[in-house]
C-alpha cells in the first residue's frame, strides 16, 4: 500500500536524513522523501497499520530533524 | 517571499549593519566581546537552539551543530587570544545568507516549474435551465454536458456535443499550433478553448481525466531517484562524519607531535584550522543542487510536452545508444492512405471514384482509405449488384458496367492479366467492363518528420536505430531505407518484438540504454521490457501513460531526440555540479589543513559554490532551443 504525505523540510540533506530514519521503522517497505515537491511517499509493508507506523515515522523524523513537519 | 524568509532577511541586514558599526567602536577587552555577542545572538540564535536540540537527540553530525561548534570555537579563540570576534559573527552571517538564498531559489524554482504545468482546471460550467453554474470538476458525473467558454480550460475529457472552436494544447503537448474541434470530436482536459463556446459531454470523471493523470505524473516524477542522486545521498552520509573526525585529528595530533618534538604546540592555531574544517563540512550545496537539477530538467521537458516519470529515467534517457521503433503509429501515421495510382488509362479522379463506389459497402481499412481519398459524397444509385469475394476483393455493377476491385488473384479469376506492382503497400487492381485499368497503391503514410527525426537522433549521439514491424518485408525495407534506419525486422508478432528487444538487451555494450518507442496501443509488453519505454501520441491513451517511462504527449517523432538532448543537458549540469561542489570543498579542506585558508574563505566557498550550483541547476529548465 502506497501513501503520499505532504511534508515541510528546509534543507535537502535533512530530507535525506528523514528518509533514512523513516526507512528503519518496522512496517515500512520503502520510503522516498522528495525534497523538491515536499512530499513523503511511503510504501507500507503488508499488514502494517498506516496510522501507527506513521506516528513512529514522525517521531523518528523529528529526532533527526527537529524542524520538519509531516502532515498526516 | 514568505514571512519566514522576510524575517531572516531582516536578521541578516541588522547583523551586517551591526558588524560594520562595531568595527569602528573603540572598545576592547571583555566589553568588546559582549558587544559582539549581540549580532552573534541575532543571527545565530536559531542555529544554536537547533544545535542544542540536536545534541539532545544525539545528532552530532548535524550542520547546525557543526556551525555552532565552529563559531563558538572562533569566539573562544578571540576571547583568549586574538580579540577578533568579527570572523565568528561573519561566518554565521554568511552561512545564513546561504541558507536564505537556498530556500528562496528552491522555492522559486519549485513555483516556476509548477506554473509551467499549470493545467489544473478550477471549475466546470454546468448548464441548468439556461443558467451556467460553476461546480468543482471533481463533482461532475460521467455523461454530464458541460459548457466551456472561450478562454477557459477544458476541465474534463469528453466528446463535443455542439460548437466549433480551436484548442490551445500547448500546456499539454508543447505544440503551439491550435487544434480545431467540431461536434463528435473527442476532447481532452487541460486544453484551453480559444474561440467558440463548446458544449461537451464528459466521458470520464475528473480523477481519471487526462489532466489529473498528467498532474499526478509530474508531481511524482522526481520521486524515483537516479543513480547520481543516490550517490550524493551516500556521499553526504560519510562525508560529514569524515570531515568532523578529520577536524578532531587536526586539532589534536599536530600539537601533540610538536610537543613530542619539543616545539611549542600552538594549540590555538591548530584548533582554528580544525574549526575552519568544520565550516567546510556542510554538504548542503551538493545535496541541494543535484535534485534541483533533475527537477528543473523534468520540468523543462514537461514544458516541451515530454513527460519523464522519474530522475532515473532522465538519467537513462541521456545514455540511450540504441533506439528501437515500432513502425506503425510512431514512424508512420498508422492510417492507410492512397499514395499512388499506376498504369491507369483513366483520370486519377475517375479511378478513385470507381474504386470508392466499388468499396462503398465495406468497412475494411483499405476501403475506408479509398473513400477518404475520394472525399466527396457518393451517388449510391449508380451502384447495382455487389459481390464480395472474401480475401480477394469485390465485383460490383456500376452504371451497368461490371467493375472489379481487388488483388491479382481476383483479376486472374476473371481472366484479366494484372500488371504487377513494385511499390510497397497494399495494391488494389481495377478492371472496368472486363478491361484492366491499372492499380491503386495504398500504404501507411510515413510521418513528414520521420526521416528528420532519425537524423536528429543520430546527431544527438544515438548510434543505432532499429525498426520492428508486423508488416511484410518489402514495406519494412522500403520504409527503413527511406528513413535511414540501420536495421529492421519484419513480419513480427507482438511477442516476437519482446524477443527481439531482449536479444538487443543482451548484446548491448555495458552502460548503454536500449530505448523502445511505441504508440502504446499493442506494445505495452515491449515498452516495459526495454531499458526505457517511450510512448508517443499519448494524449488520451491511458495504456501508454501507464506502461511507458517517458511519455511524449503528441506524436511528433522529433520529440524523441529533443528528449534525449534535454536529458543530456540535464546530466551535464548534474555532473558539473558534482565536480564543482566536491572539487571546491576538497581544495578548501586542503588549504584549511595547511593553514592557508581562514574561516572567511571557507564560508565564502561554501555559500559561493551553493549559489553557483543552484544557478547552474536552474539552467536545466531552459530547453526550448534544444
């Protein structure tokens, strides 16, 4: 299952770091952070609940980049 | 400029003014230090806060942290030794100038590129009892009649019920020639109605309309990352830690060695050099300019009616060495046309008229093409008995005379010896009253620009062009010869085409791309199998948009070489930026380690490289002259 979230992040390297951090969350098969379009495209693993996984993702991203926003 | 950026700009100006003013204030000692803390705080408070939060979250290789360490270190050296605080404040100032410029440039180019693709319709007009009401295109059901006034965008795909007009399709196709529509014509959303009022019966809901599909494609295009982008991400991942450890080593090792050799250790000198290292360690110039280049390249291509589904495909496009064409619909129009009449004793017009009358009852593509060539209404009362001889042709009574139209077998069965034709295509022999009157040559018409397009491909670095077709060998050979195509295979079934492409994939030189160009109608499997699938004339064809990696919105074959040139330009810019950014950083690191570069140079190099790289990236947007 693929979902796209709008995000707000200021620098390209921060977007890379968010992508890396989000990719480590269980329940995520693949994730791409697109700095240019300010979007996060998440591919959830089978059986994962998007809402709970995304909460973890937000937490992990806030940790690597305090300034980021993910609009769920 | 957003509020955030404006606030930043004010902070930068205030700090710059203070910095200049303080330069002329004659105080010294601790008072001087405290005075300089004012501009430092104004310009750097958010960096310091973020750095602190970073430490709490154990993100020590965060560029905020690095900038904080470097500037606080410089302040400390100033306090303990040199009394120079300007440098620290200036480094922070220029860093912020760089950040500001980066946000501004990126935001601006993002808006520019979205504006290029400004095809999203805001409303649809529905006629309710003679009154036009504006509704959200999302709410319009299939089969509703909508009204599009001159100057408005067509909001949904549909069929023209009434009204005639010209459409501007340039936002979708990059083609500036208007397209005329009349009742019964299909119409795609995203075009702009230019002259007359059109009433359109919708055939799709908004979510499935062309405009939604195109927008979706463009918005998600840069999500597929190219190899260069992944390289940069990986590079950034080890670059920053490496530089930080390098800085640490630079601060500690040389003084220790000097101590051992019983020289004065010169701690502050080496710490200063290490701090300079830290200033250079932010990889942002590099990281920002690469995706921005790709984004601009994809945006520029979109403007030209070429939709590229991801940066990886743009990269692939630039390495195209072999282009494989499906003949019908890409090099040829995919419609049959009367191209010639041979050995005719009658006037061309008369011959076609007889043929059209003879074929008037048939719906075969050949019959359709003959009627189209005649192009005038037929007087059906002249036609009497019609006898169809399946697979061979027809024998019809016209004006009381027996007219036969068909292949050579038909002629021979009637005891007439036809003159064989050496032209390629389908031959319709004609006999009137038992007397041979010549033949009509019908073939698929080669697109006017096809030969030029092949030559242009060669010019843009494609060294092999191949044509695959289901047609007979004679037709294929003639078309290939005329267009200057290197190699062709004929009489292929769709699955044979996949096989041929696979064969080419195994034989191609490493690092080269085999692109397949089709019209997406029955070659979706080949489009997916090739390294790079290019679909042509995709306006309104969903299958093509789905299956292909690069979608040409109209059916102009010249667009293929244009796409390749856009990709090449974009990749050149990407490589320039990689070399520029890494090169300048490397030079600065060496100069910094040797003590030849101070922090001023480091921060100038950092910001300067970023500005150059961003400006260079934006060049990828300009593709109209390629």
